[in-house]
C-alpha cells in the first residue's frame, strides 16, 4: 500500500492535470507581461483583473491538489487497515469479482 501512496505522490493523472493547469496559468501570466507595454486605461484595468484572477487560480489549484493528495492518502491508509484486519473477506471479494469479470469476458454476444 505504501508503494501506491508513493506512486500517487510521484505522478499520475492528478500530476498531469496539475501540469496542464500550471501551463495554462503560465501562458496567462506571459500574456499579461506582453500587454504591459500597452498603456491604455482599458488594458491596464483588464491586466489588473487578470493578475488578480491569476493569483486566485494559482492558489485554488495548489489548494485543490493538496486536498486531493491528502484525501487519497487517507483512503489508501484506511484500505490498508481494512485489508490487514480482514484478509479472508478481501480474498472472497476479489474471488467474486474475478468470477464475475471472467463470466462477462467469456460471455458471447448474439
């Protein structure tokens, strides 16, 4: 179970999503930097709003990633405790699921 938690920390779908969000936020930040040379009041107002939204988005993305990682670790620990406390029940559940998957896999369509 510990290796699964390490895998979660090291990467996976959440990490990919986080990279995409960070890439998007970096692109928006680059755009605001490119617009800094234009000194019209409308652009300045939009640039200020975008900067505030960017800061809020970065904070929210960071908080969300931390919360998801924490929740996943808690679920992993609870699962580990359940498996250690009820090994025969887990074996039985796995056998039933395996039989069901096997039956569905071998089932022929008309």
